[in-house]
């Protein structure tokens, strides 16, 4: 028989302990693998900018969340590993005492349990990699089923190997200390039924008043085992911090990013353009959620330009707001800027001479309907030498955009701001309409945006359609809500994936608390047996142990939730949008999570309370 058969059989004999430990660590590894692989497939890798979908600004928000949640999962995994190994070794103290009493040296005992730790760690990391990879495939299939085409990239073997090695090393490091500590316990103390590793026990049984009887027993028991109590509170606090960042951050970021897109495109905005131009414009807006290159398109074809007659009729209509635009594609070039060193006071050059193609949109600043989330300022009517660039263009071509300029058709424009805009996936430049018309040699716009301000919107739309069709049958009236809703739906599905992760964290938290409850019951077995013999009912025993769990949960909840909220608001989401409904929604989900963990911890308590007095007193 091999040297590892005894540890394996020992682990199989203790199915609950082994199962809880492996399941907890497997969830942490699976979550990390899934997050990183799914991020690569969507296109917001931690180390890269947006590729094909989303803009650089939106990709940055997602990347921060993925990186931060992955970091929290690693930290939580290390804390969970330390606690679960501590629980496992606490319940093996008597075995070690018997082994030492029979003459086994410490190095042999350490090697025996180290082998068990290696088996558990390898199994957890291996299963975590498998489940995380399968979850990634399942998510891609789900997104494709929902209509968002996402190509499945080949699995990044080195990334998976890195996660496997990271968790394997961390688990071994945090698991070795409990093994070393328990192997140093004196044999006589380890065999004693009154000794439990990591738990300090009072010598006597104090008389407790009838007032708040169960609560005082529960509270006294928690203080009596300070080491284990502090460990479980820290463990659950880490889990609740992770849950809060995922839930609160996910909900806030979902609402905030959707608001950015909706304000940039505009709700209930009507597009008037030639049918081909309309199709091209909607394609440019759809690039936010559909990867792919658009075909060559001549934006300045004479047939695409709006006639003077049509523009005059639209401007003459009441109850509408007209935003005329000229949309073209052209090459632009980065112009280096000069910044002043705040310490030395000397000027230095920033930027290069990078160039590339960009969508150019000419607008009238006083009539523009969009409202962008912008760093800097938007265009002003009296400033014709300024331009606004999209976040993807800024990230791809500029070093410090607000201190630089952009060259277009031999003319230099100062970069006044960087905006988050879904059109053309953020590769866009806004400049004054008249300036763009002069540069392109075009006298008319090729698209018109209209917002209806009347309560009789349907009647106004009918009137607009008649005016457009009478002026030119090839022109169409198209509501952008359909494309806008598709972009918002894509964002919603991405954030729902992140907000779904707390389900696995809740399972890990539940397993940790169950492990603590099992340890607490083992330490209190004789005491609770005496209480049962004195006439206490099983439901009172259940109440005592459940109150301990509830006190621990509230303590960890009070620590983890504020930390998670602070991290979310100060680090992860710039200028977050928070409403009263948002606060209620976050509070509701967190309370549901608290309740789920508490209810799951009742299983070992109820199972123990149903045992007879003889079974309870018969120490295993």
C-alpha cells in the first residue's frame, strides 16, 4: 500500500470536513479563472484596452472591477484556506495526541497531515480550474443565445496555470501554520476531552440568570473561543466585502454606465437621413456591442446631403429641437503638447505624431442634443479651433490629450475634452459644423437629430414623416431607441455576470460558517448534553448555537459591508449615480445574502439538536 493511501482514506472517512474544505477553495479558484477568461473573451482584459467591443473608457471601468474582484477573491481564498485548515486541524487534535502517545515523531505526523493538505489543495485547484473554464464556456454560449455575438478565444493556458499556482502556493503557506501548531500540542492535553485546539475554555460552569438565558450562553461561548471567533469573523468579513463590491458596485456601475450611454445617444431621439446613411449611422452606434469592421462608405455623396428646403421645413416646425450634423471619416494626427513641470517649472513636450482614422462629427454646439460624460469641456460656439475626442481615440493616439492638439486637414484643433461615446466604439472626433463643412467642401449636413418636445408625440412624428417623404422619398425617419436599448442591454448583461458572482461567494461563506458551527458544537458537546439532561428542549439548543452564528454574521457584516461600499464609491466608479431606489436595492440584496448564509448554517445545528442525550454525551 502506498504512503498516500492512509491520508486519502482518512480524508474519505471524514467526508464533511474534507468536502467543506475542498468546496470552499474550489469556489475561489473557479471564480478567479472564470473572471479572467471571460474578460479576455469579452475584450476588457486587465492588461489591454477595448478590442472590438465597448470603448476604452467603459473597458477601463470593467477592467478595474475584474482586477479588484479577482484580487479580493485571492485574498478571500487565502483567508478561507487558513480558516478551513484551522477547523480541520482543530478536529484532528485527539488523533494527533494518540499518534504522539504511541511514539510517532513530530516530523512523521507533520508529513502525514502535510500530505493531506497537498491532496486537498491539488484537488481544490484542479476542480476550480475545470469549473471556472466550464463557466466561461457557458457564459459565452449564453451571450450568443441572447444575440450578442462573442467569439470564444482559445484558453489562455499560462493564465490558468498562473491562477492554479497562485492558489496552490497560498493555500500551502496558510495551511502549514495550523498543522505546525497542532503537532506541538502535548499528548496528554491533546487526548483530554476538555481540550480543543485553538479554543480557550473556562475551568467551570457559571450559573446564568434566566434573563436572556440563551443569548448569554451564546455570547459566553463566543468569548470563550476567541481565536476561532476572530478567525471566522475575519473570514466572513472578507467574503462580505467581496459580495458588497460585486453587488453594490455592480448595481451602481450598471446604472452609471447606462446613464452615460443613454445621455450620449439620447432617449427618444429621431434620426433623419438617407436610407443608406441611416443604416451606416446605426451600424456605427452598434459597434459598442457588436464587434466588426464597417465597409467603406462615402459620407459626402451628394444624394446623402439634406436639402435646404427640408432643413428649413424642419426648423420651422414647432415642438421639436433640431440638431443638424455632418458625419465623415478621415485621418487625424496627434500633435504634441507642452506641459510645465510643477516642481522645476520647466516646459517639456508630451505626445508623439501618431495618426489614424477617426469618425469626424460636425455639430452646432448650441443645438447639440447629446450630453456626454466628459473629462474637460464640450465645444463652445465662439471657439472654432477646439475639438472633442472620444475615449478610445484618446487612449489609442494620445499621451495626455487635454494638453495636446489634433491635426485635421492641415488645421490644428486644441483638445478641449475627452468624452465617453458609444458611436464608432469611441473612435470619434467632434468639431464645429461650419468648420467641418468648410474643410470637406460640403455645404449641407448629412444627418439630422430631432427631439420632440410635444406631449402629442405621435402626431408630431406623423407630420415629420410626411415632410421628409415629400422632400425626398429616399430619406427615412428612424428612432434610435432600438439601437440604444441594444447597447444598454449589452451593458446590463455584462454587469449581471459580475453581480451573479456573489452567489458563489455566499456558498463559500456558508461553508465557512458551517465549519465553524461544527467546531463549536464539538467543543460544546458535553455542556449542551448536560443542559439537555437538566431538561432543556432541543429547540433551545438550536437557539443557543444559532444565536452564536447570528452574532458572528452581524459582526462580519458590520465590518465587510462598509469597507465594500467605500471601495466601490472611492475607487471603482467615477462620479457614481446613486438614487434612493439604488440604496434600497443594494440593502435588499445584502440582507438576502445575510439571511441565506444564516439559514444554511442551521443544518448542523438542527441535526445535532435532534440527537438523543446519550448520543450527545458519547464523545466520539
